[in-house]
């Protein structure tokens, strides 16, 4: 007697991306979490075919690399920062933002290479360190968990590296963007072993998401 097929496990980034992810999965005809999520961290689809893990965005690649989830959806920003060994079968058309170097608008326009040991606040220490290393600048990286824009305003840092979407947070705090370090958008990731084994469930989900990717965006979602 064959054992019943186990649910496919998908780790989703909780927060800003969640609504867009669920909308996209819905358009792809993938069974969505049933009922009211509330504070629950594990949600099942009504038919039991998909189990969703609601994780902090930066942790999604970790769940997928270790096989606690077969698939995951997060931003390229946290994926590149986490440096996890996962497969990236598909970029998804939402969650667009950029990781940028920014600072006070009143700052003198000094080329980075002439700056001696700038203090840089960020929630992306790996990508920030790499950016400065590649330019031969000896930066002191200060890691913060959020509201990074505060750092130059109170003298904690000379510069910040943070995500910019509309630019409103920078503008509201008198900060300006100097460089784009990484362009980001949502990405589907897969555990390497699970992808290689290509269970029917994984293959079917990737194929359905690919199909929506190729469809024009419905007029109602265009701004
Ligand atoms: C993110 C990011 C910026 C802001 C950018 O923060 O870190 O602060 O959004 O968006 P904008 O360009 O549209 O203003 P989030 O609100 O996720 O919280 P956090 O600062 O605690 O990370």
C-alpha cells in the first residue's frame, strides 16, 4: 500500500510581501491557506496539499536550505544577504525595491574612496561589507535591526545602506540616495535536493507560477 502524499511545505516572507505573495499564488491556482491566519505560524490549505510556514523574510532562505521547507518566497535582498545555498528557479514580478547607500542631504559630496573609515549603519551587513570591500574602502559596519534611517540623524553613522521602495522614508528624514547597491524583487527559491527529486507537487507549483509570470498583469492592479 502506498503512503499518502505528504504536503508540500512552502515558507513565505511575513510582512510587506505577504499580500502580494498570496495574491500571486491565488492567480496561479495554488491552494491558499484556509481560514483566518491570526497569529498562527503554520497554515494549511483547505485540501491539505500545501503547508505554509510564515517566517521572518530574512529566515526564509534558511528554512529552505535546511529542507524544513521545500519552496520559499522572499526578496532577492534577503536571499543575497543570507548567502544560503538554494535553487532560484523563478523571479516573481512584485516586491520591487532597491538596496541603496544613503546619507544626509547636507553631506559634502566626497567620493567614497577618499572617505576614511566611514561608519555605515545597515540591516544588511554582508552586502554592505562586500560593497565597501570591492571599492577598497575600510568601512565600519554597524548592524541595526530596523529604522536604519535614524542612525545618521543622531550621529550613530555617517551613511546607511537600506531598502528603498517609494523613497518616502528617506525624504521624510532629510536623507538622499547616493548609489544603488542591489535591485531587488520577489524570488521563488527551492531546496536543492527537493528540486532535484522534482516531486510532482513541486513541479506543478513551479509550472503554475511560471504560467502566471508569462501572463499580462490584470488592468485592475496597474496604478
Ligand atoms: C523598509 C526599509 C525602509 C523603508 C523604505 O522599512 O527598511 O525603512 O521600508 O520604504 P520607502 O522607500 O517606501 O519609504 P520597513 O517599513 O519594512 O521597516 P524597518 O525600517 O523596521 O525595516
